[in-house]
């Protein structure tokens, strides 16, 4: 299964999970008199929209290169990540606003059974986070990482809601707004996580240097290719789940242009075989001046 197929399959899992949880939380929040749960439902509803965006983005990114997009369509992925972050920020602002309104409005203490719902949600969302974050690391997908942090953010809001409702139930009259304060706190966590998701995606769009480990791997593989003496510059840019590489390789300065051309293709083929995440590779041949002067 390719990285693109893995990412799409994982996103379908997130989509179904978020849709089911939005319904469960919304019903539990309304009938259990808990705005913290309703706030959770709002976030899960935005998660459904963001999952759909991520899914569409992955399918577009998987399209092969064409005349108008010679490097492929992978750059749609960080753009989708920005949209996902926008959904997160919008949900955080909505939750914060509604929480403040509810804090100022007298209401009932949440029903005790809502804690059971929240406990199950926390376990499920943390489990979902671990699955999706593992797949994001396997595929090197920034959008899938954003999707994973959606699950973690959901778990955090559920934890704060659990604490808030517990305080309201234990302390009794006068603490009815504890779960509203919990929802307000959760909105702050969501905003913070939004920045953590946004920053790497911005670096990807700006071709920021973030790939030292991959460069070391490329140099090690190159050193094992017969005829390649050393490597110099190695520049990397990420496009979706693939990497484009500009590599300067040092060869014997006495060989012919044809032999240098053959070596460049051998190096390129070897790198793509050993490191499947590499897509477009440009090899620039440099002569070894010591061998040239002998």
C-alpha cells in the first residue's frame, strides 16, 4: 500500500469516528445539561468538515504530475493543513464565546451519567490519536498529523469537561458553571495545538530546511554507489508525502561526460530504490579536482 493510499484509508477512519462522536456528544450534552459536552460536539462537527477536506486533499495530491504541475500535486497538502487549522481556530473561538455566555447564565448541574460518556470518549479519542499519528509518521504527511492532533485536542477538551462536570457534581450548588469554565480552558488548548500544527506546514510551503536526518541518509546511500567519491550540496523540498532532491555528487575528474552521465543515473536510481519517499531527484556532477590534477 502506498503512502497516499494509507493516508486516505486513515482519513476515512477519522471521518467516521468524528461523525459518530459529534452525534453522541451532542445528544449527551443536550439531555445531560452539559455545555462542555455540547462544546465537544461542536469541535467534533468541525472535525467532520476538516476530515472531508483532508480526504479531498489527499485524493487531489495523489494525482500524477502533468504539464501544468510537473512536480505533482503534493503541495495541496500543507494548504489543506492551513484550512484544517482554520477550522480548529473557529471552533476554539466558538467554544470560548459560548462558554462565556453560559458562565453568565444560570443553568442546571450536568447529569452524573455524562461522566461515563466522557470517559469512553477520552479513551477512544486518545486511541484514535495514536493510530493516526503513527500513520502520519509513516507517510510523512503534515495534513494527517493535523488530523491526529484533532483527535488529541478532542481528548483534551473531553478531559477538561470531565474535570469540570466532576467539580460541579461534587461541589454542588454554586458550581454549576464548572464545566463551562472547563470548556473555556479547552478552547485555549485548541488554539495552542493549532499553532503546533500550523508551524510545520508553513515551513513546508516556505521550503524551510528541516530534513537533516534525510540528508544524512541520502549521503550514506550515495557513498555506497561505485564511482561516487563524495557528495556536496544536498537541498530538499517536501511536496505532499514525497521529497524533491538537488544533489551535487563528486566523481573522478578524468572520466568522460558520458561516464559521468551514466553515474548520475545510477546514483538517482539507487536513491529512489533505497529511499522510496524520494520523487524528483536532480544530480549535478562535480569533478574531483585532486584526481584531475594527478
